[in-house]
């Protein structure tokens, strides 16, 4: 059972609207793989990206949480979805674009698992295709660690996000939804996600083991810097 299964129905409310990221992803795919038709999303979750991507591409989403996929089926009915582990996926076909958005790579706490997912992306990508993924950086995790707990109010319920440092490269992200059940009483549902942070240079080196061209983009500034909080990697020219 995936750690996401019991939190799936609360996930979207805690995470909030991310339609801007979906639009950015479509723009990046158009630049990196302008003729793309078939698209694979690794770790598609509740289908937030698939909802937008399936308007433009024949999209397949893969995730290892059946509860997240049940929501994706409803949110993105034009996309296909499949229950599988992205570290060992072997579909026997290729796609013009493969994406792995919203820090799914950071959820893999072993470097060997990053390599396995890069291998999955490489082996499912057509020769002219592009693999696009994003990562959280240490700057972002450190900012969250320094700041007070983030609270978001949703009518009578509220959610919290708290990040704590476990080591120089491992952080724990605690997501909670407090559901109002009457008076001053709330029921809490929580999920703890470990996130592995790998410096951008090392991520590039890992990706270059599978792709000849790797470009790093910080969507919030002109070029990546030590202050970058989220980086997109655009990989092409599979080896
Ligand atoms: C942060 S969510 C991102 C969801 C989606 N990409 C989005 O942008 O909304 C990470 C997703 O990756 C999935 N995931 C994590 N490890 C996985 C694995 N080894 N195989 C398949 N899915 C995995 C989780 O179940 C979760 O749905």
C-alpha cells in the first residue's frame, strides 16, 4: 500500500490549485518536443497535470497509489491511467514526451531509485522526445524549515504544511488536514513525506548518464542560482 492511499481524498485540498504549473509544463513540452502527440506522466497522482495535459496529448499516467489514480480517472477522463511502480515500469512502447512533475523525484529517497526512474524515462522516450521533471531545492526546504507552520483555511476546515530537516539531504514534509466536526472539534488526517534533496549539479550528472542534453530552468528567475527553490530539468537525446 502506498503512503498516499489514505491521504488521497484530502491531497488536492491541502496542495491547492496548481493550474499555473500545468500551463508551464505544456509550454516546456512545446519547446522541447514540438511534435509530441503521446505523453507519459510518471507519478501522476490525482491527475492535476493530466487534466490539462490530456487536452493537448494522448496521455497516460502511472502511479503506485490506487486511491490517487481513482481520483485521476475522475479528474482527467480523457487520459488513461495505470497502477505501477515508476522504478520498474516496462510498457514496451515509447512516448514523445515523458514528464515527472511536482517533486515526485524528491520522494525517492535513494539515489539508486532516481537512476531507476531516469532509466524508465529513457527507455520509454522516442528518439526525438523530451523528458521533463522538476525538483525541490535545499533553498526551498530550508526556507520552509525556518518559517512558522503554513496554515491554509478552507471554509470550516484548515490544513497545515510543516517541513523539518532530518539531515543535510533528507527533509520530512508533514501535511495535515483538520476537518471540522462541530463546535471546537476537528479530526486530523496526516501524511509524512520524506524528500531527498540532491544538488542541481549532481541531478544534472545523474541525468547525463541517460540523456545527452540536459537543460536546467528556474521558472522564477532568469537562470538557476543557489536561491532557486524549484528547478525543471529538460532532457533529450536518450543514450
Ligand atoms: C507529489 S505527487 C505528484 C502528483 C502529480 N505528478 C502532480 O503533479 O499533481 C507524487 C506522486 O508520485 C507517486 N509515486 C511516488 N513514488 C512512486 C513510485 N515508486 N511509483 C509510482 N508512483 C509513485 C505518488 O503516489 C504520488 O501520487
